[in-house]
C-alpha cells in the first residue's frame, strides 16, 4: 500500500444513468452511463431522459466534453438532441466531441435544421467503424479504444483504460544525491542513475512502481460474442448487456442480444475482475433470477441499478 502515499490517486468510476432496454420503466431509464476517468467525464450512450438522470444524480453536465454512442437504436441515443439543446440554452461555448456511427451526424443536423437551431458551441464528430478496433481518444493519461460487437445494426464496444504512469523517485534519494534536472524524466521512465563518483543506482532501488493501469469495458447490445474477449481480457470492470434470461436464449439469439448467463460466460473467459450486467428487458420486474443465473457462472457479478456508482480497480 506504500504507493498510495506517494502517487496522486486518480478517480475512475462508472455511474449507471439508465439500465433498461428498449423502453423506460418506472424505475429504470434507457441505457446510459457516465465514466469519470481521472477527472474527465465521458458519457456513454444517451437514451431518452439521460439529462434528467444527470441532474437527479447531481452530475455537472458541462463537464461532459466527450460522448460515445455505441449504435443507432433509439434507446441508446434518443436523449442526445435534448442534452445538446440544454448545453446550448445554458450558454455552453466549449467544444463537444461525439464518437459514433457517421450517420448520427445526419440525424442531429436534421433535428437542428428543422428546429431552426444554431448551437452556440462547436460539435466535433468522430466517426466510428464498427468493423474494426481502433483508438479513438487519447490524452496524457487515458485512452479509449473501440471493438466490434454483433448486433442487428453496426455496434461498437468501448474500452476505457489508463496509460502506464511514470515511476516515482524516492524522496530520500533526491535528498542524498545531486540529480541533474534532465535526468529526472529518464529515471522516471526506468533508467538507472550514475553519480559523479561513478556509483550506479539501480532504478528499482531509487524509484517506486506506479499503480497498475485500470480499465473498463463497455459491451453494449450484442449477441454472444467470444471475439470480443481478446479486447477486454483482464479488465478491472466490464459492463455487458443481459437483456434476457436463459429460458429466452432463442429470442436473444434472434434479436442478437445476450442472456445473463452468456454475459457471465464472457466475463469468465476474459478473466475480468468484476462484471456489471444491465440493459434488462422491461418484462423483468425483479432481477434476482438474472442475477442468480450470472453469479452461478461468474460470482463477481453486479447488477446495474440507476444511480449506482462503481469503482474501477481497487486502490481508490
């Protein structure tokens, strides 16, 4: 636990904004969640009523600068134009980046055109390609990568993960040795240090290892799909749709959705730490049976409940 005292602890959480499939229920909104990765807000899918959920859970909506839409079924993006309009009415002037199937821009542009609305802020569209995996976002600490899913329309999964952080030089070493300024970044990157009198200091002796990078995978609407496993293996946390129970496996296959048991099987094969199941059919008033099916295969399963916040990784 020593590293916790020597590294800035960065937030990495997932807030469930909506966990219902297709239609809202009295207790569940259509799909949406918010990823807070190292103090940057990423909205993932934006079903009807998402902006109300953001307000309900006291999330500062103007901090959202990046929105990721997995596919163009209404329960995953019908809330987007309303949220964008609210940004406009609140006087937003910062760029908004939207990562989605390129057809989404046509939909949004048409809605703005017929309502005679000219947004007060710039919108930057980043087209995704549902047929391949690629890095679509990167900053100094974080990366977001896509991976293909199997659904009735082109659908993209998203993997949010941290870059490996630099090592930290021990303070007592810096107090004892004169370290040239230009050597600091080299030592943090793993280099040994040679003092003026020729003494060699091994890097592992004078630095502290950084915390392991954390990752969260969002597996949106998809049929049972083992090809995704290579992209999400060893993730700290994954969200996987679980629209149906196993007794409706044939219906799930027909609609290219997954059962709770199938989501658990993917998590098990991918050797992830924890699994969140969500996107529940409105036919299920209670979720205990879906939970039982999943935990029988993968015990570290959690239920997506609107408003619940999940930590990614274990050292926050």
